[in-house]
């Protein structure tokens, strides 16, 4: 009888166990940042160039170097220019070419977004891009932070087929936008991932872990810069963020087993 009771308790424990992935995504714009992200324990990469302009589409050469160097999933930012997210027909075509380039080189995901001039979603354009990018993982980028009616817009992004939204909660930093981020998380449920990004570092990352976010995005800017003046992702900061996740039982490359049995 005791054995049967233990087996029953073990079964209940298994059924009440929740399994979560913790993803630490590092934005990389140079070979040095890439190396630091890999050595620091990043679980995913966002590949782009020109962080000084908030990130632009990387060159095919840089992307190929990344794909050849690591098996860590690489998501590619598709953004042909700085500034707003209203795109002309010529720019839409350029973005389509860049999506095809990223797919052909073996990218694991696409990071993209577009708005109308009234700051609503450019639905017809986005539908076409989603179809083109299939079956790659899709992130709606921080154009979301300029969007009108963010809660309603999130539902439309879910319907479009995106896998996640990268956002600072429509504020300068994700810390300032935390209230909206939490609201979006409640709306998202299991339908889409809300990935906070914007000013996240080793000193504040635990706030997002404890708030229940399972993915975070950071560039981990340090003091060092490339010859072109690009900030370099700091190895120590990345390691500290990964360590912070581990201290809370979150493994940046594995699973969190959270048992609710007593």
C-alpha cells in the first residue's frame, strides 16, 4: 500500500510540474559581440548591424559568418533604414529581398515589423512577409513601441502568426514600461511570447524573471567599442544575466522544473 501511495504521489507531482524555457537573447552587431554572446551562455542571437541607429539589416557576409560559426539559433533583424516604420513600395520590395537572403543563408528566425502612417499595423504588407518567412520563427520588433492601441494590436499580431513581440512597453526602457508589459503578458497567455527589451542588464534582469517573463532581450553594451564606434556586448554582463537566471532556478539553455506538490 505504501508503494502504491508513493507512486500516486509521484504521478501527482509529475502532473503538477510546470516546465519553462528561459531564453536570453543577445543582440550582436560584430564578431566580438558574437564571440562574447556565445562564451557568455546566450541561448539565442539577434543579428543586425549599426546599433548606433537602433539596428539595421546585417550584411549577407556577417550573417553567413554567424551561421557558420555557431549552432545557437540566430534571428535576423530586417530593417533597411533607420527612422520610422512606414515603408514605400521600393522599401517593401527591399525588405522582401532581405527576408529571402536571411532564409537562404540558414537563419532560424526573422525580426520584422511595419506600420501605417497612422501608427496602425500595416496588415496586408505584414501578411505577405509572414507568408514569405514561413516556416521561420517570427518576432515583431520594436515598431510595436510606436503602435497605437497596443493591446488590440497585440491580438492582431497573434492572428498574423507571429511567435513573439519584442517591446519595451512603449517606454524608453523596459523597466519604465513594465506595467504595460505585464498587461500584454496577460493578454498573450500561451498564444505568443512577450519578450521585454530596452535597457535590460545584469542589475535589473531579475525583475523580469520574477514578473514571469521567459524571454528577455539585451545588447549588453559595455564600455568597449569597435573601430566604427559600435558598442560591444560585454562578456561579464552576459554571464551575470545568465547566472541571475540560474539562481532563480531558470536555466538559460535548459529547463525550469517548478513543482507545486507539497
